[in-house]
């Protein structure tokens, strides 16, 4: 709890939310994608007693796990403990998380008939457990710690639905896209409607910002992104924009897609480690904030190397308002907790604009 208090010192509004709006902050805000997970002993202890889906379905448990990294690491934001695949369950998808294999979908979507069977749900009502967890968390968190909701982007969710699980080449997904464009657009239409409602519901329940994870969109060329994905991501992000809560638009392998992703929407663009942060920000312009981008593998490096590389990212951001420090993708299960904490401390040790914040 001591860390929670020290993070809460300083400006009463969260520095994370100020950075999303490109306002000056006293220290660069920092949080990590997948900051609650198997690398933490507290999380593993809960997982010994409950499956991933059980944790997600029980608001008290989801809230407890969400808070674990706030206490252990001293990060500036809490991201709701959930999974991008959760909304697919009420849509009629038979989903299982298999140890060592990841998500498996037993009834994948590969034809027009499959798409027609996908239920267009009322996300706010049918994912009430997610909304309830957010309500609990907002009540428990100090005002300096922001609460982030999230959803998968339409493309990344469609890729799981069509492939039936993880994929390297996304062959079935592209096959559907290229051979039956109408079916593809019908699928993306259905998904983007649900995801827009789901995120708006999360904001109403207490999420102060949301992140849209388009984790696997880097598999696409810019032309395919523009034709098959961008209108649907735009629909989701515009729905969030109308709530007034900031949105982070994140993907990996997106070096050729950054401008198109920005044009689809998002107050903050989340980048992976393959693009230098200063170059990405130059390309995107000063109209957006930027989140990133330490390679998660660097948390397994010797401490001096880790510190050198984390400091380099702060140097690239150059103290400009609108940088949120994060990894370029999720925390790896092999990560030492002390390494994650060292990064938070290093980021918070650098003073920015105390007179303006
Ligand atoms: O960030 C957080 O702390 C919140 C929790 C969170 C989870 N999943 C819990 C989880 C978040 C933000 C996600 C998002 C998610 N889920 C993404 C997008 C982020 C990314 O990594 O690209 C994706 C692609 C998924 C789908 C998913 N869920 C996969 C591929 C896996 C298996 C891989 C793995 O790490 O085991 C999951 C399972 C999962 N979701 C775990 C956690 C903590 C680990 C499994 C476990 O505890 O048994």
C-alpha cells in the first residue's frame, strides 16, 4: 500500500489522463500491457484456485487481480483484468484457454452461415460482470491512478474467430477477406457494433480511458488495412470519442500502418519497439499522444542494459507533453517483477515540468 500512496502524491488528477490529453505532467506516466499476469506470484496464487475465465466472470476477483500490479509496481494506471475474447462468449462462441496453447475456439467462423449465427449482443447488459468490476475498481482506486478499460479491435478479434486460435500467417482470415468480401464486411460490421457498445458501457461504468488492442493487424498491407479494417476501427474509436474519454489505439508490427491507424482514431497511438519512438511521433505529428515502446524482452536483460534502454525512450520523448511509457507489447511470463518495478522507478525518477503540472 505504501507505493499506492507515493504514486498518489503530487497533482490530484492522474498524470496518465493528463498525458493522454497532451497536457504537461510532473513525471512521465507508466503502466504495462498485461501488467497483471503469470510473472507475478500474487497472480499465480489466484490462478491456482481459479481459471482465467472464472477470474474474469467474478467482479471481486477481477478487481483484486487488477490491483495487484498497482501495489507491486507503483504504475500510474490500472487496466481492468479481462481478456479481449470475453465479448465473444455471449455472441455464441465456445471459447477455452488451454494451458501452454492459448485461446482455442471450438466453433470458428468461416462461412456466411457462421456469421449469421453470431449473436449481435447488448454488450453492456450481457457483459455486466465487466461493468461491475469497473464500478468496484473506480470506487477503490485513488484519483491519481487512472482506470483503463479495453477491447480487442475488430480485425484482431475477427482473426481469432476465423482461425480458431492463435495464428502466424492469418491465412484463413485473409482467405475469407479475399474470397468473400461481403462475408468479411458483414463479420466486421457485427463485431464493430458490439465493440463500440462494449467500450461505451465500460466508460459509463467508470473506465476513464480505453485501449483498443489491434495486436495482430501488422499482418496486413496498408491497402488491405484501408479497405478491410480501417472503417470498422474508426467506428469503434468514434463511439469512444463521443464519450469524451481518451482512447489508446495500439497494434504491433505497425511500422507501415501508423498513419492509417491514427486516421482511424485514438487520442494516443500505441507503438511497438520496432519503430523508434521519436521517428514514430514525427510521422504522426503533434496532434496525438504516444505510448510505448520498450521491447518486453529487455526486461530480461541485465539491469544496466535495461536502464540504458528505458532511459533512451525517455530521451526520445524529450519531455514533450503526451508520452505514456509502456512496453511495446505485453509483459512476458518470464519477466522478473523487480525488473518491471525498476523501470517504473526509473521513469518516475525523471522530473519533467513541475512548474506547469
Ligand atoms: O493487461 C492486463 O493486465 C489485463 C489483462 C489482459 C489479459 N488479456 C489477461 C490474460 C489483457 C489486456 C489481455 C488482452 C489480450 N488477450 C490480447 C491483446 C494484448 C496482446 O497481448 O496482444 C490478446 C491477443 C489476448 C488473447 C489471449 N489471452 C492470448 C493470446 C492468451 C494466451 C497467451 C498467454 O499469455 O497465455 C490469453 C490468456 C491471458 N489473458 C492471460 C492473461 C493474464 C494468461 C493466461 C493465464 O493466466 O492462464
